[in-house]
C-alpha cells in the first residue's frame, strides 16, 4: 500500500510542532476560509429534533439529492436529476467507486499527469493500471494533442480520468481540451471520470466548462464532486457521483449499500450549505486570487524556482533548484528554522506516473492569508539558499 505523498511527512511536522516550532502548512488543501454559517446552523437545528441518528438511504437523503439537483447543478445550467446523484463519503469514495465501476483488475485507465495522488492509491487497491499522458510544467501543463491518448490505447483501456481544475497543478482545462478528450472517449467507448471538486475556484473570465456539457458523452461521463472545498466542509465528508448513465448509477448504489449510508450530520451540513449566498463565493474567489498572485510573484522571484500561473483550484506546482524535493521537504521540518518557524510542502513525484518526473517539483497550497504566505515564501527562499550552500 503506497503511503500518502501529502501526509507521509506529517510525523516530522508533528515532531517540529511538539518542540515549539511554528510550521506553515502549504502541504494540504485545507483552507482557512470560514464555512458558511447556514451549514452549521442546519446541523444544529436538525439535531435538535432528531430522536436518534439512524441510517439514511444508501444513496443519501432524497431531500439532499433533490436539493443538489435543483439548487446547485440546475442553477449552473447542468441538466441533472436527483436520480442521477448518489451521495458518497467525500469525493474520495466517489472516485474510488467510479474507478471500480469503469475498470476491474487488469484493466487500464488513462490519466493526465500530474494527477491527484490518491488516484494511484485506488488503482493499486483494485489492480487497475494507470497509463499517463504527460503535461509539462514548462508548457503550463497544456494537454498534449489527442494522439498522445491514442498511443496509450489498448484492449484493456476502460476510461480516462482527470481533475478539472487540476489538483495538484491548478491547471484549468479549456473547453477545446475537454471536447477533444470527450471525443476520444466517445470514439473508443470509454468512460470519462472527471473530478470537478474545485469547480468554484476558477480564475478566468470564461465560464467553467463541465464534462457534463460535452455533447454526445451523456453515457460516458461519471462526474465526481464534493462539498469539501466549495463550502470548506472538508470534515463533513460529503461528496457525490453524478452520471446520466443508468447502469453506472445502479452499480454505484451497490457500492454504496456495502458501506450502508453516508455521514448523517455531514448530509445535514451539505443541505444547509446549499443556501449559501452568491456573495460568499465571490468573496472567496477574490481572496484566492489575492493569495495566488502573492504566491506566484514571490515564488518566481526566488533564484532557480519556476512555477506557471495556475488558473484553478488553490495549488501550484513549482520546480525547485534541488535534486529531490522529498529530501528537501523533510529537511525543512527536521533541520531548518527561521525565528522558530519553518515550512511544510508536498513533494510532487507521486503526482506523476512517469518514472523520474516531478522529483525536483513540489505542490504548494496557497491556503493561508497573504501576510502568512509572505512569511512562508521568505522561509522557502532562505531555506533554498542554505540548502544549496550546505547540504
């Protein structure tokens, strides 16, 4: 079982913090933005009237699924019904189930690298092989020509899997790129599993183009979504699978029945969160643009560092002037201090399938307020200077 690249260094950060060191956590996508008050209020109000917390339907509360269809997806212009939504234990269960629905042991799924590291974990657990189309940091992670997908095609290929906006790179797939990938999936009768949990975090003026909007791919698309990032409800553990393919949804229900039901209190929180005013998202988007701009400006001023501007999510991948960012990231936590402070970042190698790719890269989550990000970038700059001179 592969260790989580995002969390494998946690023991070192815990040891540093236990010794009194302040650690700036740029390693995990856990925002400090306040959750909308309507989410917490819904949990409190519903809990008051609950005599006991029993199982819900395995697919989730019908009230929640109807509300998600009407109050969220339909408002986005996406034609989705309650029957085409199944509530999961976070987005993690959603893409784990989606991968198992699409492929079995010995089958293959094409991914665009870099990709969220847990895709590899669930592929490993289920005997699925990931085959990677490489997108390059020096080309702003643009998706290569569709011929790159064709060369990976085999009789065992069952799906294409991607996240849009992308964790870890912050890459925002264009309409043209999504249409090309959708056409490839339609041509070869493949599923398109699309992880859109960062949909609200897009920093262009163009409207977000969902996989659900690709014409002719109604039976191919399995959408993975979550309330974790949208409303900063990571701990509620509520995600969903959305598909217009009836057989997919019937299969998803079998997986859901095996774990009985999603978290009840989390479902209450998600129900309440659907009443979040639009102003909340506007303020959060503006705040993340400030954080992104601060991070990118300071990152690219550090000698030897390169990071393309991300247009989605709240991550960027940066090339660092070190041979192995995992060794460097560990050194930051065990050996480097400025005024009792240090930094935690995520080594990027495990976001790649191609051997050797990403070894000199790190994912940086700009999830702190601007003054803290400035301090964190100063720590990184000074750490790289000392590391290159002395280590």
